[in-house]
C-alpha cells in the first residue's frame, strides 16, 4: 500500500510552545485546521483522548462533516465505553463519513491517569481487556446473528448489531500502539495498524521485527501483518542553519512553558513515566542529542517524554530523506505534527508531503522500468 500521512487534531490555537490557559473549542479554528489537512492531502487525523480533554467522538464527527477525504482516527480507552456501544458508535461515524473511520486503542500507560476515570486494573489486565475488546468489535461488525460473550472483562447475552461499517467485509481499521511485550503481542496478533513513537532506525527496526514476529506467531501471513505507523515532530526551515536555529528557539519555548510564573524551572522533577514507550525515549536520549540523519532528542527530555516528542530537524530535503529512511524500514504511515500546529501542518502539506510522494513515485517508476512521472520508457 502507498505511504500515508497522519496529523493530530487541535480544537483551538493553543500549542506546546504558546499554550493558551483554559482554551475552549474554537469551531472556526477546528474547521480551518481540518480543511487544510484535507486540502494538503493528509490521509488521516488522530483525535486524541485524555481524561480532562474534549470528547473525541464529537470532534471526529465535526471533522467528518467539514472534510471530504480525511480519515478520522478516534483514540479510545477501553475503560471509557462498553465495546458493544463502541462498535455501534464507530460504525455510525463510518457511515456518516462514508467509510473514513479508524480506531486507535490506548490500553492505558499511567495508573494515575486511568484512575481519574475509575479504572483500577493493572497493566497486564488492561491489555487482557483490550484483547477482548478488539475481538468483540470485530464480531459485532461481522455477525449477522446475536451472540453472547463471557470472559473476565465482559459478559453480555444476545447482542445484535444492525449498524455495520461501510466496508462490511473488512470492518473498521483497528490500531494499537505501545512498546511493551503485551503491546507487541496484542497489536501483532490483532491490529491492522501498529503505532510507534519516533526512535532511531536501529531501535525502530527491532520493534518492527518484534511486531512481525508476534503476527507470525498468531498465524498471520506476511500480507496480513499490521501496517507500521511512526510519529515525529519535524522542525523544518529553508536551510539547515535556519532549521537548527528554529529548533533551539522551540526548545527554549518548551522549557519556558514548563516554568513557574516567575520564569524559574519548576523545582520538583516530574515523576518517571510508567509507560515503556516514554521510558525508551528517555533512555535513548542519554545516548546523544542527534541520532541518525536528524533525529533530535532534547525535546524528549524537555517534556519528560510526554507523548510523541522526538523531533526531526533540518531543511525540507533533510526531513524528506529522514522520513524515507523509515519508509525503507517498513513504515507505511507517517505521523508528523509540529509545534506551531496549523502553520506547521500547512508547511508540511506544501513542501514535505509532495516531495516524499514524488520520491516514492520515482522509485516505483524505476522499479517498473519507467521514468516515474508520466509512465513512459
């Protein structure tokens, strides 16, 4: 399948480097942002989830109504919605968007965050619940007959679903992310897409091999393995020098955003993250600020690896070449979002996405014995 691009949804102009305290939804901004993603041929946008954040279902439906091609990835924590309800909600969004719904599962990487909404399962149990959840969704989307379920996590009798996805044969794409053994097992065996944070090429290849090994162990053929999704925060400018100057300004602003009201660094060190993905990023950051072509790690340490935080820094060509390195490893979905959310998305759409696609088209043309542009020999 062709390489596709993902962004993240932002409901207002607040950013990591210019946060707007207590910002509410700005409907005009949300529509403008979503339409720019659509116009610049992003393939997907991820609607995130947080215990204190906006409802992703409502945001996702709004985006679907304002766009034509953009696929909407709903981030979903299993503790927040019963799986039979989620099956109908996702299929409803899929019908309303004419087949553009995707679901990305968050098993839960922080006990504190999970407890805020009444979830007190341990990590192993959260992944066990996720495994059941995915199987129930698939059954609900495919089954013509009522069915029962009786497991440790879910019990119901004679559930019947009359709300089917647009592509009834395949259902709705299911994405799983993470860097733990259980994440690899569940994602490798059940997911259509597996999401990874941006790590160096060597470590990314090791993770992809783990995912593929779990897929093979589950009996999935090579053609049915999860598609790999890798996430970066590119900092791009016209030249290398301008890009690095921009990167250091961004880093200063990230640090300032975490300072107290008097501009001093907060005295208490943030707690070590529980999730393996963040732990991996912080360990890799100890090996050096810049790795491979342009992978920059000070943004990781400045944010305590909060979410996707590895930057790629350089000119447009450097960013394009860096992304192609990951495509060569097997990444079919590339998530890129910056620190000036709307303007960065526009820059990526104008300069980065077209050049990556052009390079891939040229490669395909050479492989087929054509010039890659007009199909002639």
